[in-house]
C-alpha cells in the first residue's frame, strides 16, 4: 500500500503542469458502496492552450451589449442620442401640459353641468308639487280688489304699488298673467335714443365666434363713458368657461374683435364668476368667484379700486337664471347708472333689482319683483326698466316681462326675440351703441332696438 502511494506521488510530481486541473469525485457504485474516483488530465490535454470556453464567450457578449446600452443612455461620444432624448422629453412635457389644460377645462364644464342637472331636478320637483297643489285647490269664483300698499320706509326697499306679491296674507309668487300689454309704436319723428319701452328687437348680427371651448359662454361689453388711456371704440371680452377665469381681452374696435386681434390682455387679481360683468367709467365691475363680493377693477391702474359684498345675495348656483352657469348676480349699466340683478333667501327666489354707487358699490335703493329668477333665461336693463327673456334655447322666444323701477310696477309683454345659435348665456344693454350685446353658443352677437314713446 505504501509503495502504491509513493508511485502516485511521483507521478504527480512529474506532471506538475497539470496539478491545478486534478479532480476528485465521490459516489455510490451499483452495489451501493461508496466509491472514490481521482482523475488527472493527460499531458496532451494539459498542454492545450485555454480559450475560455463558450461560457466566457457568452459573458463577453453580454458585457459588450451592456456597454452599448450604457453608451446610448449617457449619449456616447457623439452626443447625438442625448440630443434626441432631450427633444423627446420636451415634446412629452408640452403634450402633457396641453392635455392637462384641456382636462381642467373639461372638468370645469363637468362641474357646471352637474350643477345644472341638480338645479333642473330641484325645479322639476317644485313644479310637480306646485301642480299637485293647484289641482287640489278649488278655483275662486271672483277675486276681490286689493288696494295698493304704501311703499316701504326702511332699508331702501320699495314696495310696488300694484304688485300682489307685496300684499298681506300668505306669501307666494305672482305668476305671469295671460293677457299681454300692447306697447305704443313710435311715430316717425321720434328717435330711438329716448327712454320709452322696448317696441321691437332686430335680427341678431354675428361679429365673432370664439376659438376654443373656453368661449362657449362669455361676456363682451363696451364702456359708455371710457377713461384714458382707452378710447370709446374699445371692445372688451371675457371667456368664462373653466375654474380659473381671470383674463380680460381688449380690442381697439369692432373690426379688430372680428379679426381676433386683441391689443390688450389684462390679468384680473380675483377670479371671475359667470357672465354678469360690465364696464362703466373706466372700471370693470364683476362678481368674485364663489362669493357675493362685487369688485371694481380700475383699467388704467390695473388694480382693485373697490370691493363690497352685495347684502343677502345668492351666489354660485343658489339663484341663477334658468340656463344655469352660476348667473346669480348680473351687473349692467344704463342711462341711470350701475345696476345689480339677483335674488336672495329673503326674496324666496324672486328677482331683486338694486341700484349701486359706481364708486363704492354701496346699494343706493332696491326693488323686489314678483317673477322668479330661475323662470327666465336672462335679463337686461334700459332706462331703469328690467326686461326678462323667456328662453335661452328656443330660436323664436319673447321678452316676456317688464318691471319699471320708477313706478315699482311690472307687466307681461310678448316682444319677439331670437336665439340664433340656441344657447344664449349673456344679454346686456350696450349704452354706447344703444344695442343689445349677447353671447350665444360661442358667438358674439348684437341686436338693434326700437323704443316707444316715454309715458
């Protein structure tokens, strides 16, 4: 045994160049006994040069691929791929910004539509209850005459002499009567610059269509008493779709508005609510978003000149016009100054008219009518008289009600009025041109007016 061991040792010393490649295995043979196997490469095999085998070659290939990928990510030596990557990232950011902007606009439109749906559901329920009440109430044989009530003496609120909504007894609204008052037509010698009742409204004339979805609703206006640096032909516009409405666009004249070339863009300090803004004596008057606060923005200094809450006024969908759009407070200007049309919980949804001080925005005097604000599509004021429009979608509708603040009386009328594009979200009297300005489904339109003789 010892001799065999010495022979093995001597053989290993003679083949020392292959010592590092000897191998020993242990395993069971077929009978289950442990068997050891010791192998040494032959001198021919040991002397063969080593090329690394397929494993090393595969590893080298993977390392080469990894180097190429790293070179592409870092821009390599030429910088070409890096420039392309930067351009791709810039284009992606621009696309993301555009998509985000459109998403915000659509989200604002969705919120407005949801509010309109809720308002319609409430009005349907009110109409259902009112119908049931009328069906269950017997018709009176005759209605006794009620003497007129004296005007209110406190808080500047005038009680209309012939308005049954102010009479004692159960509170309620006076519905529009079926009879129509005929307005006398003007004679040939009378100009349309007087302060009589509106006799007729001309066909709508289209001046411009808005470019984007933000212009589906809006307000456009002209200052009847402009202040430097802006001239008398200046036209102003606000697109009111979206949750961040604060841009006021100015155009040098009607031609520039038609072409879509604004000469001035002002960023308002407070967000605008809806389509009730107006211009007067160098200032923009508007309602602050989600509040009953009124703001007077001086165009020359581009700063807020006055701010005041309209007492008890509803806001952000409490008492809008029938088309919705958060039109709770509607500001307008006529021959007698600055006005606000709105409603309140105290008035139970009836239209309230207040004359405002144009400098301080303080309420000078108020009148409460007997017509629900959400039963009419819009309104405007001429010569201290409120006119309401029956529908905002019907192509052939009417001016259906007049309330005169001088006599504190209202009456039903039926003056034809056309909604050419069938979604009229703003109607205001333009004292500078003595026309009506309106915003009808992306379109800015105007109407000529004929006024009757002052009674």
